[in-house]
């Protein structure tokens, strides 16, 4: 479970429960592109 706070930034970075680094790119139309990099 990953909790990401809503901010005015275009991109956010969150750490997953398994240590994976996830870069979340929020698009203007509301779609989210999530890039997951497993360690």
C-alpha cells in the first residue's frame, strides 16, 4: 500500500512497501503514469 499526498507538483516520488522506488507522473487529464524500479 502506497500513500501519496496530493500536491501542486507535477511529479511525486513514493517508496513502496517492498522498497521499490515509484515515480508518479500526474498528467493534466488526471491519468497517472507510474514508473516502478525494483531494487
